[in-house]
């Protein structure tokens, strides 16, 4: 049985065996540039065999020319040595098949809803989205759609404001922020960088670019 000792985002990001992966939230993620569906199908077959051998399983999303892979230990809600072992094995399989990894092409999206009383509205959002409640937050039981959390505010926002959190690899975050500003956006705050930057679009709608790093 694989070891399930927790692994920090910093530790995982520093491991040379995971150079083709990036930590996004509590996942190890990468993109495999298959170029064609048959190659992707062959990759999936090999990855599934490896996952069965290790008794630890990834999330796989096959598109034309691309296979998206996500690994985490769901029972722990964090990364563990089991995730590292599986990711390393997937990297080996990709190398054997001549499929390059593109870790800069991964990200994740969370939706924050500003409300006075999260307790009052949480069940509504759970019902309308078909989501499950977990420690006060909502998640898609099928693992496909964005995670939803609630931001408690002292007064009712004028429209029930949404706050988008875009989670990106730590080594592309500043480039993403600069591109957004160059596209007409505004840097509202970098007080919590490199953990997160607050941006606003040309009409004032806000979004946060987030990484695993702690701010200081």
C-alpha cells in the first residue's frame, strides 16, 4: 500500500521528479500533449493499469490532442506521498510513449459568493447546483465544475457579488497578472502576493489570481 504521509506544496514543487507537474490548490496537475485521440487512449490504458497496481487513482480528462491529469488524496484533502508516486509513474509512462508534458497549461477556478449569512444561503446553492456540502463549502460531486465558497460580508452586496478565484501554477502567476493588466485590467492589490493578486476588469468586476504560496 502506498504511503499517505502528507506532502506540502513547497516540497512537491521542489522535487525534480515532478518537474512536469504543478501544484494547483491541493492537486498535482499536468497536461499531456498527445496530438491525437488514439495516443490519448493508449496513455489512459497504461495509466489505469498503473493506478490499479498502485491502488491510487487519478482524474483523467481526454480531449482531442490533450489529456488532462489531476492527482490528489481525496480522503486526506491534501497531497501525499501516494500522489507523488502516481505522478512519477505517469511521467514515466508519458516518456516511454514519447508524449510531452505541458504543466504550464493547468489551472483551476473557484467561485466565491459574497453574502451576509452563508448559513442562510448555502442550502439553496447546494440544491440549485446539485452540489454537496463539505465543511461549509460546496463541491461538484462529479468533480467537473468549479468549487463554490461563501465570503461573509457585514452588509448585503448590491447584486450578491461573485468573486472568482483563478488558481494557477506558481511559476505562471505573475505572467498571468501582467497579461491581464496589459489587456486593460487594473491591479487592485498585491498585498498578499505571491499567494494571490486582486485584479479588476475595465468595468470593475474583480478576480483573484491564486497560487499555493504563502504571502509575506
